[in-house]
């Protein structure tokens, strides 16, 4: 597939890395030559230096025969104009735009073919806000991915000594949850996946991914990790776009405080929020954190646009007694270093956004994609079509489907109802949404081919 990526920032670089690893023909356009030089030194791709909204730049980048265009620069205007030019002049079939402005969400007609010709619009700030919101709902989780409109959740937790199922084999899950369907999708030990067998024992420190109905997630978590109290008090460090969106989403049900260093921004935040308290101070102000009873805070979330400020503020909050801390960290090296240490969760905005972009690249009928473990693995929702004659999955029990190594069926959505695939005798029916966890992304093409419909299905 020939893919054109406009913007070599964090989002563009993450998309490029993922797609190049899957043997796509990728070209990246950006105005900063140094960014492009760095990308080209690391990945097998082509680069073009220039203004992504200019027709001549898009022509040089190969827009005339591109299959998909990702317009993910930091400028809404550039992204929108690029999509329009790509559609009208180069007839690019699929055009995806990163849009920060909230105006377009309430005026979608502006994005249609008569307007800016955007096939799909994404807002990274809103995606990250919703992602953090799920972590607020399940504070012990490392990651939460929704499927079937929230009916099924895939959750990652860190196993701790004392959990009823820790130091026990997977075969005992059925006994522990006689009335709940739960499927262990993957176990990572020392950053490597463990082969899943009935006799596989969960050890303290393991990163366990499991799938269950949303209403049963909390009960399963109590068998693997410490039972935490529900979040009641939240401090958000940083009042930018994500900080504001997050405060808006939480203030109606939680005690929320926002720390912002810029006074004028504080005045704006105060006018936009109803019950959240806005504090004008540096996010790493130790005296302020002490005055605001940081030791009684359930969740401290650092979401400034400065990685180092987020790391230092989160570390300070943790040392001063915050129960759990989350830091927004763009640089992968920083995130890998901090995740699971004193900082409970390190979030990469680019990786959180990546799944929403990959949905439009995956071959076959894809309903949802979630990038997990900082892009190293993936959870994907594929729709099964055809019948027993034309499909290699329809009409077959899960155990009889020839899944590539590293792929596991964790759930099925049928007629709007969610089925957790805790047994391998579930038969896949036409139009089922099949949720799979993939530990090695290089098997994705094999998985897509498996779900293809053979000749004879119309």
C-alpha cells in the first residue's frame, strides 16, 4: 500500500514507524529537513521537504498514485487544505486529517467532499483525554482498550503478590470466576511475551492483559493486583488543551484541581470550568503541592507540553504521597524508562492516537484498532464475512481457525452482544466482530489475509 504522511512530528513519526514495519511504501512530507533526515536514517521510507498544502509538494511526494493520505501536521489549516488538494487534484481515495479545533465536531458538513474533503478526522487531544478517563475509572490498570462500543474491555494490570490468582496457573481462572467470562490475552514477563498454556503460572511483576465484559473488569482486577480505592481527588498539572478537556470531563463527578503556570491561561481556564479549582503556579512547586494536600490525592496527572516537566512533577508528587501518578511523555526513550517505576503510567500521545489511524490502513473490514505496549503489540477488531465455503474463519470453532503465532481471539461481538472467548469452542458466525490480541505486529498481514473472503462470495 502506498501511503503519504504529512507531518514528521510525534504522531507522523509513530505512524511511519508502524507502517514501514509492515512493508508499506511510505513517504513523509515536512518543512523541517532535520526531522526528515532523522526519520530516513532510522526507517526505510522516502521523504520530501516542503509545504504539505502545496500541490507541487504533494505531486513530488507521489500523491497521484497514493492509496491513503495522513495529514497530521500541527496546523489544522495545512491538514484541511492538503486533504482538499489531494482529493480534487490527485484523487487520493482516503484522506485522514488531524484536527484540533472543536468547531468541526459540531459542523461535520465542513469536512465532507463539498467542503474540505476529509474522509476521516481525528483529534489526538480528545483521544488522549478519553484514554486517561478510562484509567481514572480503573486506577489500578496500566492500559484500557474498549471494543463493541464499551461492552468489552481489554485491560492490562501488573500482577502483585497477594492477588488470589498470582502464583497460580491459568487453568484456575475458570474456578475463580464461575459466573464471569474472562480471557487472558497475553502475559509479558521481563518485557517478553509468555506462552499461554493451562499450566502457565502468573508471577508477581507480570504484565497481564485480559478481556472481560466492562461490568466485570473490577472484579477480575482484584484477583491480580491490589484493590485500590475509587478515585475521588485529582490534580491535573498543565492547563493546555488536554488538561482543559480532562478537567471538563472529570469535574462533575470528582474533586478536580488544575495547576497552570501561565496567568492568562489560568483566567481562561477559570472561565471554561464550572467546579474545578484553577491554581496559578509551576507544576513542580513543592510548597503548593504540600498546601493542596498532595498526600491525600488519589491521582496526579501531568499533561503539560514539556516531557521533563511532566516527569519531574509526577516524581515529586509520588514522593510527596500521591497514591498514583500519570505522566504524558512524548519521547519513547523517556516513556520506556519511566513506565512501571515511580511513575505508574507513562502515556505517549502519539501511540494512543496510533490505533485510530491504523483502523484506516488495515486490510479487510476493521471496526477498531488499539496500539498497546507503546506500539509493540496490537488489539484489533475484525469483521468476519462470507460463509463456511468462502471464509477460513466463518463456521469454524476458534480452536479450528489457523491463527498465526502470537495471535489470540479474546472476544466476539454478535448482533450487538459481547461474548468473551474464554473457551475455544465458540463458532464464528457471519458478520461477527472478532477481537484479537497480537503480540507480534509482523503477523498482522497474515491475520488480514485469514479474514479475506475467497472467490464466490458476493
